[in-house]
C-alpha cells in the first residue's frame, strides 16, 4: 500500500500541488468488484483546500487516473455502519449517497480518522460521524490535546517529504566540493559534522561579542521613552486649551448646516412652483378662444387650433410625485377638463352644421350636372373642411367619443349626398347609352323581371341584340340559297345578328366612350374622398399588407367601429380598416349602379362586354398599383368579376348558337353564319384588346370559339343534303384560314394550320370525286385494268383479257370524242358553280384544280395504254392542249 501511495503522490497529486494524507482501497457495494482508491488530500498552497479524490486504474495501461473529486466541505455524513463490530462497509453523503466496501476494516478506520482530523483542523464544520467508535474519533481527549494529536499525526504523516529545488541545489554544491562524497559516505558525514561544530562555535562567539552593543541599545531606548513622556504631557495641555474652541466651532457648523438646508429647500420649492406655473398656466387669450372663438373664419380657426394645442400640452404635462395632492393643481386640472369638454361640444356642433350645410349646397348644383356626364366637384368643400384637420386630430386624442360621433355623422350625410349624385350621374349615362327619353330611362332602371318582360315586346335600342344579342334569331336561321345571300345578310342585321355596319361601330364606340367616361369620373372622385378622409380624420391610409379586400370585408355600417367603444384611438391597421369602412358606407351605391350599367350595356349589345372587360381591367390595374387594399381597388375588382362573367356568358352563348344552327334542305350552304360571326368577333376583339392587360382571357375565349367553329362546321357538313360535304368543309375552312391569316392571332397558329390542311384536303377530295363523272365509262374501264394488274396479271397480258381487249378499249374511247368531253366538262363546271357560293369566290380555284387533276388522269390513262396495249396504235381522241382549250373556253363563257 505504501508503494501505491508513493506512486499516486508522484504521478497524480504532486503535479497538482497536492499532498496525499490517507488512502483506502474500496469497491462499490452490491456491484461487480471494480477496485478503486479513495484519497484524502490537501493543497500545498494557501488557502488550503481539502478534497476526497476517487482514483481508478486505467483499462488501457498500468497507470492510475483521477476520476472524480469532492470537496470535503460538501460532505454531510460519514456512516461507518457499525461502531462495535468490524465491518468494511461505509457510506459518504455528498450530493448523493455513495456506498463503499473497503478492502480491510483497518484501512476504513484509518481513512475515517483522517477525515475527522482534517475536518477539525481546516473546516470546523459540523460533519455527522454515524456508527463510528468514540476511540476512533478521540472524543475523550481535550481539544488542545486533540489539536496536538492532530498535529502529531500530521507530522507522522509528513515523515517522508521530498526535497525542494533549493535544498537539492545546496546538496549538489556540497557534494561537488567533496570528491569522496559518494564513494565514502562515512568520511563525508564526519566532515559535515566537523564543519557543523565550527559553525556552532562561531555563532556562540558572535552572540557574546554583541552583548555590549545590546546594553548601549537599551540605554538609548530608555532616553527615548523619557522624551515621549514629555511630548505626551505637552499634547495633553494643548488639548485642554482647544476643547472650548472645538465646542464653539461645532455650534457654528451646525448653524451653517441648517442655513444651507433652508436655502436648498427654498430653491426646490421655487423650482416646483415655476414648473407648475410654466406648464399648467393657460393664457387668457387661449381661454377666450376656446370659449368664444369664431370657428367659421380662418383667423378664428387658427386661434382655436393654437389654444387647443396649448390646452392639450397643459393637460398632458408629466406631474412630479406629490403634485396631484395639491389643491391648486386639482382645481387647475378640473378647469382644463371643463374647457376641453366645452370646446369639444362647440367643435362637434359646428362641424355637424357644416356637414348638413354641405349637403344642401351640393344638392343645388346637381341640376347643372344632370345634363352633362360629369360628377360634381367636392374640392371646395374638402378645402374648407381641411382647415379643421388639426382640430379633428386634437379631438381624436382628447375626446374619442365625440370624434367617433362626428365620423358617423359625416358618413350619414355624405352617403345620402353621394347617393343622389351618383344615381343621377348613372341615369345620365344610361340615357346617353340608349339614346332614349326620360321615359325610356325609367324603363332602363326597371327591376330585372319587369324589364325582361317588357323587352320581349320592344327594344331598348334600335340595334338591340346585335351580334349575339338575340339568341332566338339564330335558332331560327336556315342556310339560304346562294342567290339570296344579300337578303340573308340584311335579314341577319334585322334579326340582331353580327354586322359590320357603320351603325354598329358607331354605337359600340359611343358605348365605349361613355363607359370610360363613367369610370374616369368615379376614379378621381373616390381617390379624392379617400385622401380627404385620411387627412381630415387623421387616419393612416398607406398599406403594409398585400392583396385586395373582397366583399366579405364590407361591414355595411362598420361592425368594427361599433365594437370599438372604449374611447381609445385605433391602431394603424384598424385605421386602414376604418378608412375602407367609411368609403364603403359613403359610396355604397357605386357597385350596384355599376352592375346595373353593365347589365344594361350587355342587353344593348352582348359584345359590349369586350369593351367593359378591357376598360375595367385597366382601371383595376391602375387602382391596385396605387393601393391594393383601397375601397376603389376592391369595388372595381368586384365589378370586374361581374364583367368577366358577362364576357364568359357571351362566349358560351356564341358556342350554343353554333350548336343550334339549322340548315335548309333545299338550298346550298355556303359560308355558315357562325363562321362569319367569328370573323367579325375576332376583328372586333383584336381592335379592342390591343395592348390590353387581360389578353389571356381573350386567348382562352378564342380557343373555345375556334374549337366550337371547327366541330359545328363538320356537323353541318355531315347534315347537308343539297351541298356536298367537301364543298361545305372546303369553303368554310378556307374562310377561317383567310380570317386567321389576316388577323395574325398568335394563340391560334395551330388552328390556322389545321384550317389550311382541312381546306386543302377537302378541295382535293371534291375535285377527285367530281372528275369521276365526265369520263365515267373510261374511268370504269381503266379501274378494271388496274384491278387485273393488282391481281397479278402482267400489264402486257391485260389486252388478252376478253373484257379488256383492244376492241373494248377502242369502243370506250370512241364514246368520248372531243365534243363529248367538252360537253361533260361544261356540265361539270355548271354543277360546281351551283355547289359553290359567291362570297368565297373559289370557283376559279376549284376549276383550275380540276383542270390539273383531269390532265393528270389523262396522262395516267395514256401511260396505262402504252404499258398494257403496246404497239396497238390506240390513242385518246383528244389531247392535253384540247383539254386546256376546253377548260379555258368554258371558264370564259361563264
């Protein structure tokens, strides 16, 4: 154990400036035996720190490592388990209880004894030693003896001490001076003994020589003591003389202190009085302005504003502790409250009168605006009221209840005024749109059901139902004969279908200008009113959140303001909501009136929805750039939804009309009505939507319409009995291709290519089908020849077939001399002329294609004769030049 102790001291504790006093080999109770050592140590530096350190042998090598350390001051209880019987178990109570089993009872007792001694010497702390033998704790020994025992124990513990650096250096010097210090230790020891005796003798002689000097020193000390006694006596006499002076000076000092304290208090009192007078004194001029000031003149308003600001400063002054206990302060505060209440009532009453007067004055100017499509200008009224803006801000901060009452009164008066102005304005717009008298104006504003009943018997406008305005007229359409196309066009105009007349263009341009004028008048009106409300009522209108507010946010009178009855100002976000609520109540009639105007425009001409969609989209985009959450942006956004629905309804109606078109069984088809209508719609839409913001809506409508046109052209072609299917497809798809090529609509490039392909395919199909008739027998003969070749008969052997020999060939050829061919071509030309319509002007195109196809067939027939009947000398009775002459003369003759 001694070797282990020395090893631990050298390897672990000496590097940390600690001394190892006691050690015990232990393991934890109740677990697998993993031995470790508990060490009691003290530091070599002061203040001394006493610790219990757990040291464990490393798993990786034959050396020890420090695992955990506890300060002895944290030890609460030492439990030895049994004070009588030998028991190696013991517990140490630190922050928790540690149970140990020592390797022997003797080691445990020595360790506990060392702990007890360290506690007595360094800590003086009450540690409970439980179940420990009294002999072990040395309780029978007196405290002094205990200390000596503890010291002796420590000395015993300190038997072995290492040499410090200085001691090692001195020993090395001595040993270097003696050559045999290592080889002959006894001789070295005798030498050291002799030198020690010499030093002791020198010390004794030095002490004896210094006795005379000690006597002289003692004599000098006695003389010095006598001088000190004399000085003390003089100091005592001086102190008695100064005692009376000290008492007088104490009295003077106390008097000066009282005077200084009095002056300090007076200065503080003066400062407090000056503070109250300077901050709580309202000038007489301000009081008079608040009580009797003229709120109608600019000078009086300015005086009242200055007085109100001064009153607010006096009321909001930050009083110091104790001021509110002064009677004068209480009286002044009550006076200020009375002045504020009185002036707030005067101001609220005056502004209410101004609001009422504005309603009467503005009503008198309505008559002059009822003729022109303009809204009355409220700028003079706003300019007059803005003079009171600072007073409104004062009222908002001092009496929010009256401020809120003024806000509601303003909304009530102005909403009625604006309702009259806006309704009259929209009535003028409706009159200008319909071009009717006031009787018609009344009809235009009838309820929806009554208006619908009346519209069945009479028209709102001379061209009502233009384009797709009357769906019933299209349902009754039938395809007229080609000779009656002009009458068909005029009947379409009369029935209210698509037309490109100057009357339609003028009417639509007129509607577009009126609708733009309406929006242009409403926009500055709303923006000016919103700006005025923000400035006059001191509300923040700059938004900090994206997006627009929908109709769900409409309070219809402001539920938020009804809930806000606490009398405290609103936060910034609520102020934005309050502006929107006020605008919604003041202009509550704008959205219904706009919707009525849109409905009227849609009834006059459903294509007006195109104009309205473009104009409304532009104004919504402009409003959202200014303020996405503003009333104007929200209202126009809601109305834009209605316009978009009307536009979609217009497109759906056109598609439905296409599906309901019926054709006549007795007349040729020609260009279908909905194909011509699509052309007019596309031309009109391209002119309207040029540089528009909502081009995407039009592109979607184009896609729906062109698909409907394609499907219904094929449907009508399949149902046609008078006109061949290929002719219907060819003419209509040629018209569609020409329209798309002229308008250059980028989103319909694929449909343009498809229309061209369909036109080309059906032109070729019609030409091939028609050319099978002029040379019918010849066609049948050569079809039979081609069938034999296809069956495997060699071409030069076909002439040996009974049905296709040379005689049969000559017989068939003789049936088609030049005159017969010309006659057949002439009949074919007349038949094609009957099939084709005049509007599309495709007769010459088809005839030229037939000429080319006929020449191709002629060359094909000649090739078959040359291959299948070689050397027969059989030829056609007409040449290619004859065909060209026949076709040219026929075309010229017709």
